[in-house]
């Protein structure tokens, strides 16, 4: 059974940093493209950052230069380093795994940016 478990969310002041982790199990992690999405209250879920099985990355314009996605295939884990956080980054952050027709979601982790 595939499981994606996010961790690392919390409350941080504007300008601060957080590192999210997503640990995967029950899947051949190295084959999957991984991504982070977020959903703020009253808004649609949006793609934040993605990394292919080969390590190529892409980012939403709103987070370019502030967020970094990475993966460790030996640990079956994908990370999202978030720097210079802004109040508008407040959302539930979800991990996503995709390979051919297989598509999985984690349960989400709350990130709140507030003074």
C-alpha cells in the first residue's frame, strides 16, 4: 500500500524558513515524479514545485527563488525548503507522487506564516 507522509509544517514568522519532508513507502520511489501542492482556505489547490525522476525541477512563479524542491532516492523522501516565507504562503501543503496512471497524495501538513 502506497503511503506519503508529510512533516515539517508549523507556525513561522514572515521572513522565516521551514523544511517540509514527504516520506514515501510501498512504491518504487525512484520511478515517480514528485511534487508539492498547496491549498489555502477558499482557494483551489495549486502546484508549488515539482521534480522529475531524473531530478529536473520546476516552480510556480510565486515561489521561484524562495523555495527549493529536492529528493533523496535512498531515503524515499522528497523535500521542500521554504525560505523568506510570506503570509500568502499560508496553506496546507500536500505531497504528490505520479508515475504513468498512478497518482497518490499525502494527508497534508499545515504551514502558517504570521507574526
